C-alpha cells in the first residue's frame, strides 16, 4: 500500500495518454523568429523545416508515412481483388500472395519512417503495450483510415470500369454467423499482432546474460532456444515473417468472415459504399484480438525477469566462468535457462 501511495498517478496517466508528445508539439509549433521575404525563400524554408530533425517534424513525417504506407497496401490488396473479379477468375492464392509480398516490401520501405503499421489494430496493440502514446496512436489511426479510404476511392473510380467500392465491402459469408465471424476475426488478428510483437519488438538478443531471482536463488539467463536466434536476427527477418503471416491468414478465415484482420481495409469500403452492415464484427473483433495478441506476447517475453543493475552485473560475473554450474560468490547455483524480454515503452 505504501508503494501505491507513492506513485504519481497523474504523471502515469499523462505518460500513457500523450507521453512526451505534448511537449514536443508545443516545442515544434513555436513561431519562427523571421519570415522568408520571397516565394523561393518560403519554399526553401518549408523544405528545410520538413527535413528538420525536430521531434514535431519527425512525428509529422511518420504520420504522413503511415498514411502513404496504408494507401499503398490497401491499393495493392484491393486492386488485386478487382482485377480478379473483372477477369472472372476465382483464385484464392493470388490475393494471399499479393498481400504477403506487398506487406514485406512496405515494411522494409517504411519501417524506419513510421514503423509500417498500416493497420489500426496493430497501432492499438502498441498503445495497449505502451509502446505508442494514445495521442500519437490516434494520429496514426486517422492517417491509416484516411489512406485506406483514398485507396478504395481509386478502385471506385473509372480506372476500374464497372467495379465499385461496394464490391469491396467485407461481410460474413451467407452461411456464417455474425458471432462466428467475430471469433474468426479475433483470432486472426491475435495471431498477426503476436507475430509482429514477437519479431519486430522483441529485445531478448542481448549478449549480456540476465538474472532471474526466484526468491530462493538467482539463475542466469543465456537466451537459449531450440535454434540460435536473437532479437537482432529476428528483427532482420521480421518483415518476411509478418508478410508470411498476412499471407497464410488469407486462407484461414476467408470463407467465414471474409478475412479482413485490418479495420482500415473495412473502413475504407464502408465509407465509399455507405454500407456499414455488420461492420462491428471487424472493428470490435480486430481491436480486441490485437490487444490480446500484444499481451499474450508479453506473457512469454518478460516472465520473472530481474531488471536491477546489480543483478545484471552479477550475471556477467557468473557468465565469465568456464563452468556455468559452478557455485557463485553467494554459494548459489547458476542455471542457464531460456529467457526473452520486451522493449521498454518508447513514449
């Protein structure tokens, strides 16, 4: 109870909702000391500001990058479906292949710009895990919904004759129930977000051992797994793993819920067509699945991890010995076990 009383709950709430974003916005929106005197100077000034290193401009580039990334992704996915429909071809492999390959390319291209979420459910998972503040997450979601709507408008335009946005509305199959579709969307999004957090956010690859304090003894974590893998090696292959996941998920629930697992994909078609029938399945199911997937990965990532500096130093001393099972200075046995951990919140 004493620890609870000492917690600054106001600070914790501000950190969760806006992180450092509010101070960043105040700093970034201060008026310039001088105004350019010519149109050319204004253009050069705007260019310098856009490529500036201020926190505000970095965030604006990230939000615009997320809009662009989502636009490209939804355009490719929906254009593939439109082309197949216009050609009268029923091929379940082509949409899955296009979805997976497009995701790999876009993640490699935009990961260092915005994180390449292109999915509000993924962004919601990062908010739940406090890797993104609520304020920044809202900006991301607005950008994602906007990008998806613009992409659907392209498909709805005369570029694809006799094909309208209404053809892209995702609904449960005729013989599928609403709750069955909800459960399918929940689990598909859970799998997707779990894979994303396990590959793109994992930080267990430190060569330095960690210490687990069980209360009776300390054990050294050597990051042992079935095969040699670290956070760095996983992060390098994260786009491929995520792309493969998006690809095989297209085969999982396509004849039940339609296989959305992306609220932006559903939202764009809803807005352009004006058809919101049973859309709650995809918004509620995808967001709940994302939250559960993010927390499920945390369950396996941080169990019994001791983060104290002195424990880490103790672990390093034990790890330098030739025989890990030799008793340490306290006469306690050091056991090597598998351990993973997750990044601290970025905001």
